[in-house]
C-alpha cells in the first residue's frame, strides 16, 4: 500500500538532509550583494515558498524582519521548529503563491530555488506576479530564480536518483517533455515507523520559462526589470546557465 501525498508534505521529512549540499549562506550573501548593487535597503522581507526556512533563518540572522510563506504544512512545521530552537522571531504562514493573503506589505519578496517553476503555465506565473505585487510597497523588490531547460535536460531528464538511509529511502524519477516544457518528477519515499517503513508517493510538476516570457510577464504586472543574471554572478545568462536570477522592482500599482 502506498499513500499519495501533496508535494513536499512527506519530502519535508528528509528535505534538509537531501539538500545538504545547497549552499544557503552563499545564496543569502548573493541576495545581499544584489541589494548593495541596486541601492536597495529593505527592512521587512517575505521568503515566498520558504520551505524548511533555511534561507529565511539566515536572512533573519542578518537582521531583516522575516516572514515565510509556503504551500506545504510539512515544510513549515520544520521551519517553525528550527526557528524556535534558534530563538528567531519569524512569522511562518501557510499559503499558495497564487493567492496568499497577508495583512502586510514588504520591502522585498524573495522566491528561491526553482520555486517559481512550480507555476505550470504563463497564466499561473502571471497570477503569482500579481499577488506578489499586491504584497510589495512601491519600489519593492521581487527576487526570484528559475531553473533552465539545460539544467533539467542535462541533470534530470530520464534520470533516477535514490538514497537508502537508516530511517528513510527514496526513489526520484524525472521526465521532461519539450512540447509542454514540463518536468514531471515522481518521488517515492519509504519512511520508518517503528519496525516498518511506510510508503508515500509525491508527484511534482515544474515548468520551464524562457527569459523573454518572464520579462514580458513582469512588465505586464507592474514591474521594471532590474537585472537578469546567471545565478550567483553579475553576468548575463549564457548557454551553460543552470539557474537564472531575476530582480524586479515594483513601479506600478495594478
Ligand atoms: C525546492 S523547494 C525550495 C524551498 C526553499 N525556498 C529553499 O530554498 O530551500 C520548493 C518549495 O516551493 C513550495 N511551493 C511549491 N509550489 C508552491 C505554491 N504554489 N505556493 C507556495 N509554495 C509553493 C514547496 O512547498 C517547496 O517548499
């Protein structure tokens, strides 16, 4: 028997261990470098699709007033536990980037690590951009990254990853289709419960967006493009780019 779980609800169990090689301090430093380059001095920030709060906590330690929103309660539960253990005051809320509704406006909203790729078509992407804009003050920054088709085709398409640990195992299979630009990831987890392991399935779907589509959408939803960089650099994306970072400034109320 296997249970179908919503994306990241069970993945949350081992997310931080599976992502052990993600350099969050580097990511946090990069975001601060972007602020310096663009003379942006935020105080209040939202980490949208914050996951288990790895980046949110680093930003809070830097001194920003942090909020975190994610769709998966399983991820938020871990984020809350970790931030409490670190005595950090972070407001974590459950929400979907297409329709979250907070009683707050922010100076900056970040959405990192391919989370925007969970918008599976242009319409969803547009709705998310509008909703982010509704939560930004005028001149607020929206910083996000997208994974590229090259990254998916080279490192994920038709590939299976697996790991077998003491308390969990997983099998991670990916298929990308050029026609609809969708990467379908099927994740099977076996998580230890007492002497037995329970099996869970998750299906993740991510969409590849072209830079020009994103530029067009940002323009349509009231932003001015500040920069488009090959991730962690201040250079234009090139044909070897695996992830692209966008910085946009809100210039118009919708
Ligand atoms: C790859 S993880 C990245 C998490 C975190 N930003 C990090 O860097 O570790 C993608 C996250 O996006 C969240 N997510 C996916 N679709 C979402 C949506 N529509 N609204 C809000 N969060 C979403 C997932 O729950 C997951 O936590």
